[in-house]
């Protein structure tokens, strides 16, 4: 059986009954417990918290290497600051959490808990930025933001307490701002690539851009239920916020001007959801080695009379690999090897090493890779090289498998009927669009998915008329249901 067929055979539940499959994994693989009594607020369990923290470190390292300074800003803003940028407040006012401060008449006031931090960070930018010498200014922070979701909540995908990283930058010129858009895209793409996650890089249509932005670029990851999962966004803010918060600088020629700004965000819980849903199978998690809490598990297969030799050998192997990879020697005595296999497959551990009397005699080990479940014999003296190779190969395979699935999910449609059927069949649909709001509305109502945008990484020229009105199309867009 090829690994491709194995993959589809081992993913029946994931593709046919995603919600049940996903909820089972969340709890059984110790990712989150969704039973906390406040809706949309999750308890992150040991593996979920660990993986998210690894993702955070991967991202922050890249941000800091490219000159983003780590800072920490307050959780709250005021009504007045929040209202300064007109589009921004329109976009977010319906979904903010508020704190009512009760006291005497004078001290009674309302604070807004950040749904995102423009209105908290930019008043400080105004104080810090004086001249071109202060630019570019690039800051970032990994914090929770809070949004009162009106749509139904889903663990990791749609939550009210959202763990993310947000970066905010200010620049001298529109050219510098454009360069920063490319840098931000490169950083996010790199992290997602190192996690094997595949996505569509889309420029959102104007009606769906970030409130207050000139334009928004989004990373939409595929999901087994056909919905797309927006894991990150990059927004070019132009001078909209600079004007609202009066952020000016002295130019090289002595005149004053407003700065050009960007903000971009990377959703840790949504990236965690993408890792689980893109790579997992019906046995459980399949983790990219970089974020796996346990990268190798060693399971001694004990036979009566030979326990001592096997345990001694297993410990030798453990000592050999434990400083290079996060390794567990599963020497529990009251659990059968079969139960241990089941457990570590559920946990998504990339490599399992089995040692029994046969391996002791031959000086070998038996390796099983979690992504393909392929079993590999390896002599003990070649072990380090073999594992090094396998860890890279597992990531390569996960990435390629995920890419192939993304391509399989994208379907062309030339009529509303075709598009509707494709969305019902859990696909992402490629259609031609004239650009009018009216047609976007029609598509949403008839097809059941929304226009997510046009490709940002490649130019796709429309070769057919608008799917809704039949007039000349302006662009090719992707339509899907979304989280
Ligand atoms: Zn149209």
C-alpha cells in the first residue's frame, strides 16, 4: 500500500466526521479541555500549551532576527482612544469586552479590553517617534486578545480569548511599508513551512479587509471539513492610523509628515488547530518534530527471562539519544507494548523505537515513523544518522502531503450550481468575479461560502466572465466556508 492510500484509509473519520474527530483528539491527546464554564475560554492542557509555546518561540526568534523589538503593552484602552480611527471602531465595537470601573462619580469610567492593540500602541508611537532616525520602528508582543464572538465558538478556531503574536511597525515611506509587507509574509510563511502547514496566501476583498487598513493579506490554511482557517494576517495601514493618532516625524529634508504603518498577527491557537487537522489521522495526532513534546519514545519489548538484557539495552539507547531529542523511555510495567503503541500514536510522537531480545542479539533497533507507520530496521551504530534523517524526512513528507491535499481541495467552478456543489462537497472554489459588492453578496447567499480573496503570491487572470452577473470579470477569487 502506498503512503498516500494509507493516509486516506487512516483518515476516514477526520474527513467524514471532522467535529467529532477533532473534539476527541483535543481531550484524549491532552490539547485543551473545553469544559471551562465560560463559553469561548479554553483550558490549555500539557500538550496544547507545550506546542503553542514552541510555535511562539519559532516565530519570535524570526521576528527578533529581523529587528522587531519585544515589548509588552497594557491589556486595556479607553473609549476615547478606541474611537479615534473611525473605520477601526466600526469594525470592532460590536465585539469588545468592557470593564466598568465603579467608584465615586468622577472616577466612574469604562475601559476596553484589547481586541487587538492599535489603540494601545499607537498613542505611544506618537510619543516615541520624532524624526526619520527613529524609523523604522518595529515592535511585537505575544499576548491574549479578547473578542466577543457573535458566531458560534469552536475550540482553538473561534474563541473569545485568543493567544497570538501581534507586530506593529512604522516607516518613512510607502516603499518601506511595502517592503515590510513582504518581510512579514516571508516570516510567517517560513514558520508555517517549518510546521508543514499549507495555506492560500490571499489578498482579502475590500469589504473584508482589516478595519482601518488600506489592504489585508491573509494566510488561509485548509481544513478537513472544507472550511478555511485564517492563521495569520498582514495589514498595510497606510497613514490611516498615523493621522488618527497624530504620529508624525521630521523628514530628512526638514519637513514633517505622517508615518506609514503595518500591523500583522499570527494566531497561535489557530496554527495549533492547523497542525492537528492537517497532519492528524484516525489514530490521533501526527506532530511535526519541531513542536512535538516527545520526539522519540523507546518501548522495551520484554520476554520472560530476558527482561534484564532488554532493559539494559533500552537504557543504552535512551542515553544515546536523549541529549539530542526529547525522548521518553516508556518502561511502565503494568502496561502492555500494544497499549503503549496506541498511546504514543495518539500523542503524535514522530519516532517510536522498539527493542526486544531479537534487537539485543543483532545490535539493532526497530524504528516506526508516525507519519507513514513504516517500520525500519537500523543497526545501533547508525542510529543517530538514521534518526536525524527521519526527523527531516517526516517534516518533508507532512509538508508535501498537506500541499497535495490543498491542491486536491481547490476546484474550478464556472456556474453558481457548480460552485454550490463544490462548497457542499467541502472544497475551496475558484471563480471569476467582477468585483462588485452585489455579486459578492449573491455568491455568499447562493454558494454558501464567502469570497476569501485573490492570490497574492501569483497573478491569476480571469479567463471567463463573473460567475454571478456574467459581465467581464476583474479577478479570480477563492470561495470557501470559513472559521
Ligand atoms: Zn458580477
